[in-house]
């Protein structure tokens, strides 16, 4: 009975989401509201008001550190990506671009689709999150005359690198839950993500063939090489720049190179594109310098540094990527002499990101309450006693289910990551590897979320065709699950050898 009561926060969150009557924000409020009395009255040890306050403040601080990545990324993207003046005519231009398919060779179409799915889409998602990668992919492809059922799959493929989405805010949050450096966790996350890239690439090949843009074995190899190059560059950028800006820094040059190779623009057109993307170049370059020059990095880290909790991320305002994103948006608006639009853009960024920000705060506080009260640790002990290290084999299933239902890895991480870390310590397994398994299971399997599917179908003009898309996705979902279970088995095998 005690373990059932301890499970109530997770069960309440799950029930709220499954009911379809509550969004993630409401579910997180209900989860936190359940966790507090459960911790106070049914926790394994004494949990008084002072401890509760401390746990809530810790969760609040995690939210303070993460929120600027989300809101700053949205604001910068809106200011820099489209340009205020161009937006006035965007609706008419988009309408015209979708009324008549553009004549292109099959290979040219295929390369544009690959460019949109595996380069532009992930880049846009890394800068902002919230499905913007799907929007960018659809905008590039909907004039090519593909059937909506194929556009839906192409849009979803933009979500392939979701652990780095929204300036890696979810990964930073997971690192805080696990008390790990974000860079270390991200390097481990790259292992299962690289395996899953083979699944997404296979899905692309099948969909492209059905969409009438099949190609030769050489083109398949070329695409595999581009994906592999992107992953290697992403690993290097993550190692030296941190996960926040790694994907932008790694994929920015790849996008430029691919564009030049495929389009071969005239000098004037190349210059126009360079001016358009200059805010990204300056921002990424500045962030890279602050992280690669040791003296500068140390100086910016210490200036104004706030660290109220020893084992939680500190806030260094001059080094924080969120500060740079907000500053970059302001500077871009000033240079373009369009500061009068900033208030509108700030409201738009808040409107888009408010639920994500609120859930970060609420789920972080819930996770801290469950950890501080000892409930997470007791769950880990009971699970280890019952299943030993094999307990992590159910992680892809359980966390993947939460990811599919909530379209986010944050709820699963807040509920399961602290006990998973405790379990890893007790079982002698690699803590970063177990944390990576948990994080990727919750985030990457969200690829199959009905919420994400609904967004993709709406953008692709394919409402009512979701069932057909799921029929295509189902075998790939099974393969993805098997790969993650295989990764869990490898963690156990390595831990046993040690």
C-alpha cells in the first residue's frame, strides 16, 4: 500500500494526460500538489516544512536556470529568422508557393527533402523547440507536390535530434536531476541517439521511395555519410562548447556547405543569404569564443555568478547562452532599426513558450520533493531488491510511454531520473549511461507522440491521415524500442564486467 501511495504523483500525472482534459501544465500542477502531501505524511522519514521549502526552492532554481534557454531561443529565432518586414507578406507568399508544384528532377527533390529533414529541421528545433523544426521542414517541402501522408513523416523526421532541441534545455534539466555535468550526460546521450539515427534514416528511405523519389545505392550512402558527419561534428561541438549551442555550431556550417553544393547560387544570391543568416553566425561565433578561450571562459564564469545550491547548476549571466540569445535578439532589432517590434515579439515568445517554462518549474519542484523526502531512493532500493540491475530494462518502455503521452521527456525525467540514478549507484552501473538511457527513452520516443503527430498533420494538410502515418511508423517504433532495450542490456553487461 505504501508503494502505491508513493506512486500517486506519477499515476496522477499519467491519468491527467491520458484523460485528454489536461495539458502538461495542469498535469504538473496536479503532480506537485499530490507529491507534497505524500512526501509529508507518507514519506519514509521525517519531512518537515523547512525541508519542503528547501526542496521547492531547489526546483525553482532549476527552472530559473533553464527558462532563459527556452524563451531566449524563441525570441532570437523570431527576430532573426524571418525579419519583421518580410513577415508582413509571408502569408501571401506561402499561399502562392503551395498552389502549384514546382518542377524539379527526382534527385533534386530528394536532396531538398533530405536537406529539410536532417539539417534545416533539426537546426530550427535546436534554436527554438516547440515543433518549429516541423514548420521549417514543411515550408521547404509543401510546394513539391508530395501527398500529405508523406509530408507528415518528413515533418516528424525533423525531430530526430530532440535531446538538443530548444537549446538542449531538456538535457540540461535532466543533468540537473541526475547531478551530472550537462556535457558529460550529452556525450552519453549521443550513443543511443546515434543508433536511433539509423532508424530515422531508414524511415526516410522508405518514405522517399513511396513518395516517388527513390534513388541509387550511391545516394543512400551519400545520405548516410552526411548523417554520420553531422553526428561526429555534433559530438565534437558538444564536447568543447557544451550541449546548449552544439547543434547550432555543428549544423550551421553543414547547412551552408550543403546549400552551396546542391543549389550553387550566384554571387549576389549567396551574399543575400549570408546577410540573412548573419545573426546566427555572429551568435554562434561569439558563444564558441566564450567557451574555447580559457581565460575568457573563466572570467565570464565568475563575473556575477550565482550558485545558491552546491550540487545544482550555477547561473553565470555573462556566459549563459540564454543571456546571449536575448542580447542577440535585442542587438539584431537595433541594427535593423526595428526595436518597436520587440514588445510584440517578446509577447509572442512568452505565448509560445509559457507552458514549457511553467512545466519546467513545476516538474523540477516535484522531482526535488520526491528526492528530498526519500521516496525516490526507497523506490530505487525496492526495485533493485526485486529485479536487481535488470530493472533498467523496463526504462525504455515506461519512460517511452510517458514521452509518447506527454510529447516531452521532462515529466518522465522528473519522476524517474532520481530513482534511476539511485538504482545505478546501488547496482554499480554507469550513472551517466543510465541517465542517458532514461533521458533518450523519454525524449526521442516522443517522436511517436499523438500530440506531435497532430501538429505534423495540421502543418502538412493531412488531418484525418494520422492512422495511415502510424501504420508506417509502427515497425520503426518497435525497432527504436528494441535498440534502447539493447542499449540497456549493454549498460548491465559493462557494469557486470566492472
